[in-house]
C-alpha cells in the first residue's frame, strides 16, 4: 500500500521554514547536527532522532553503517523529513541530500532506541560512546552510489516510484 503511510501533519506556519531547511540541506549547506560540532558543555543529541541523550547510553556508528541502512532512510522520511515528499514529490533534489549524508566524515552518536535500526558490533560501538569518540572504525564518507541506491529503494517503498534524479 504505497503512499498510504501516515505522516505527521504540517504544523501551521512552519511550512516556509521547513522548505527553507530543505533547500539548505539540499544545497549541502546544513549538515545534520553532528556530535563534533557540540560544545563540551552541551548535552549531545542522537544523530538519528535528535533527542537529547548521554554519551554513555548510546553507540557511535560510522557514516557507512548508518546511511547504507534502509531503516535509517525509512525513519528519516517518516520523521524529520516527513514533509520532504510533499515539497519534492519526484525526489528531484534527493541526490543532494544523499550526497550530504554520505559525506559525513565523523561518527554518528545513536541512542538506544534508534540503535535497533542498525546491525553493528554493539560492544565496540558502546566502547566508542564511552570514550566520547567521533572516529569509530570505518568512519569517513560512505560510497554515495551505494547510499543513493538504498535511499531510492526506500523512496519507492514509501511513495511507489523511484525518485526522478
Ligand atoms: Zn535516537
């Protein structure tokens, strides 16, 4: 039943702001809030769901581990980017988002709940979280072709057609 997924309704007045955000993300100007950008005193947030968390309660994953996982894109398109398909139904600008996500060079801090989306070495990823490390093994940009194919597959699953990029 593609395209029937329940999505968050637009909050009144936020539409313009969200569109601006989308354009900035698409233009590669705004990376998702990443752990290396946080002040030491600031509480970190999960790089998937944006909820505040403690390092010790999370896991540090590489970009490759996150953005080549279908569940990550499905979560993103049904949560923080739930408005994306309405703004760009053909997914024309999706390539820019893919590129931006694939290019993240540092690790991703992921909360316990979001960690269930991924298949990874939990012991190792926990060790890096406890060390507040942003450079887990295999960190660095992911293969953007591979990431694009994963994102496109999820796009089709949710919306019934491949993006027209
Ligand atoms: Zn999370």
